[in-house]
């Protein structure tokens, strides 16, 4: 039995302009660029394992690097075919999937999006071969926290209008790091009385963050995500020491290997499949973060339902959930993932991810 992988690049416009403070070429384009992969086995020709990797230029990835790395990664997992034959042997399959992820990391640094795309596809295909949903394969609960909704940087009045439109979400994540942060928060608070999570995407300075702290507390902010550049752990620790609000590392917490050095620096970490390498690595990173005493935030990129469904499968391990990527897009090429009235993703009993291409 042999496996083959194919990929396609999707460029999908955002519903609303989506800008963040961190400037790179993937930012402020009005379009999300993501890579969808299809993994097939010649023994199961009717089954397709779907995966997704969102390449972020901040981490040195593009759609071209993902495409170049995928076949190379696939060649590292020759034992997968045989072990997937053992129907019902979830432990064996999980061991193989974990081994594949470990081999990816041992053989290639970085390239989280490429690893993520193939890891998700492997999990989806494994679930379909075994006839079980991804949560059952992972041994995780289908009871997950609700997602917040993210609003990008714009004029404060514009952000306020978008916040009013999203006021049914149990929390809003507001991108800051622009020239009008306090005015933006005031506009949001004028139309929304729930928790506000702020994400500066490395756009603040330590002095500026300290000045903002009392105002953030006054506005009822719940947490502060990655206020400073990724390497400035000293600044993160200094702000956390003065802050009653949890500081959550995102760009500073890429993979599980980053966690130990963040102990005593920040209160929380944001785990994303596209950063750490997929479903299995995310589950292990979330579990390890809890062991180390961190509050856990499960985030996403601007992904389709493939990436969001994969993330939702491990969401029971998170304290906070920010899985709104597909909601930010003007269209989604995949269906099957539904958001409940309580803003929780509905995890079904369909095998694998439970999503399909739209006709």
C-alpha cells in the first residue's frame, strides 16, 4: 500500500478587512492564502484525508515552501500504511502518528504549516479508515469551550460597528498595536459588555504596555496576547510581574520546545496547529502547558473548516478558544462543521475531521 499527497493553494477574500500590528507580506492584503492537501491510499481509493497548512511569512513560510516540503515529509513515514491496516487498534495508529510527527521535527526544523497540513491529513485518513471521529481517535472530549470572535485593526468607529455585529459571541478578541488602541477599546466597550481579549501581535513597547495596563483593566480586558516581539522574554516577564491580567505568549510559543523557557515569564500560551505542526503536536503541547501551570489558549490562523475542525478536536484541552478563522472568510470550500448558537463548534460522530468539500 502506498500513500500519495496532492495540494492546492486557496486565496480567499476576507469578509471584512483584516489587519494586525505585525507587518509582513501576509498582512493587510484582504486575502487569506492557505494550502489544502489531499492524502490518498491505493488500498482505500474512496477515502481522502484532508489537511491544511496556513503559511505565515513571519515564520518564513509561503505556499511554495509548503508545496516543496510536503512530498519530502511524506517519504519519512513508510510504516504508516501497514499500521493503519490494524483496524480498531487506536493505540497502534496513535503511536504511528506520533512517530511521524517526531520524525518530521527531527528531520526538519521550522516549516510548521507544511507539517501541520500533512499531520491533519494523516489524522483525517486514519479516522476514516478506523471509522471513528478525530476526538475518539485522540481520546478527547467533544465538550469544548466556545470560540471568541476576532476583529482586526481599523478606525475605532469601524471596529465598534463590527463589535456590535459580533456581540452574540461570548468574548471578542480585538487586534491592537495601532495608533488608536484606547479609542478602539472605548468603541468596543460602548457596544459590547462581554470579555475583551486584546492581541498586540508584538506591536507594543514595554513602556507603552505599562502605561496601558490601568486602562485595559478599566475596560474589562480579560487577557493580553503577545504585546512584545517574540524574543523579548524579559519585557514579557516585566509586564506580567506588574499585571493582574494574564499575558499570553503567541509568537514566543511556537512549539512544545518553547514552553520550559516561558515558565515564570507569562501566565498563558497560545497554541496553534499551524505553528506547532498539527493535531498531535498541538494536543501534546496543550497537555504539557497545563502540566507546567500555564493557562491554555487554542488559536488559529485564517483557515478553512479543515484547519478549524482539526483544532476543535483538541479544544477540550484549552481554557480559552479562538477558532474563528473560517468565520473571517468570505467563503469556505468545505462544509460539515457547524457553529452552535452558544458559539461552540459542534463535533460530530462522523469519521475523521467530519468535513467534506462543497460541491
